[in-house]
């Protein structure tokens, strides 16, 4: 036995603790990752379908539609496609919560987008939502549910 063994054990203990802390900051999405990926694909497909009055989601995204559906189009692409891709790549708990909260905001914007397409200031109904807008809102709500479940499933820290 040498005098360096206690120092070696302390160094090994510190290394093991660092690995444990690093693992605690990461999550394993499991089968939920597939659901999130399918919902993200549904958002991308919805962009080629009609959203409002025959206008496609891609046209609305590039500035050719009413205000609130355009805000939702940006939110759906960022919150439903880009942010989940980043979060699933790095697998950090903090980003899972960011995805959950931002998808909640996007869901609210989506439901309001559907509502505003159905109403007008006159006595006549609006053009109504297209199938693409409805598909995008449903996909964002599915993403919201998955991220909330995943973010809330973090085990307590020890």
C-alpha cells in the first residue's frame, strides 16, 4: 500500500460523481421520440396543405396570409420541428422544459388561429380553417403532451 491510494480513490470518486451529475442532466426519450418525430413530420406535411381560404401553410409562412395564422406557422416550425430536433440531439432536461412550455404557447396560438379563421366582424362566417391548419394544431398539441410527460418524468435529484 502506498500513500497515493487515498488520493487515487478521491480522484476516482470525483470522476464518478462528475459522470453521475452529467447523466442527471440528460434524459432518455424512449418511444416518445418517435411520436415527437412523427408529429414534426405532420407539421412539415401540413405546410403544403391549405390553411386559410385555400392558401397553403408555406405561403402563410412566407407572408401571404392573415397575422395570427402566420404567427402560428412560425411557432409550429420552430417549436414543433427545430427545437425538438435540437432537444432530442442534446437530451438536456432544461431544453425539454423549454420545449414543453413553448409548445403550450404554440398550441394556444394554433387554437386562436383556428378561431380567428372562423369569425369575422360581420354576420357572415369566416373562411374557416383548412385541413393543414387543423393538422398542424393537432401535431403541436401532441408534441405538447409528449414534452410535458417527458419533462415531468425527471427523477428527483439525490
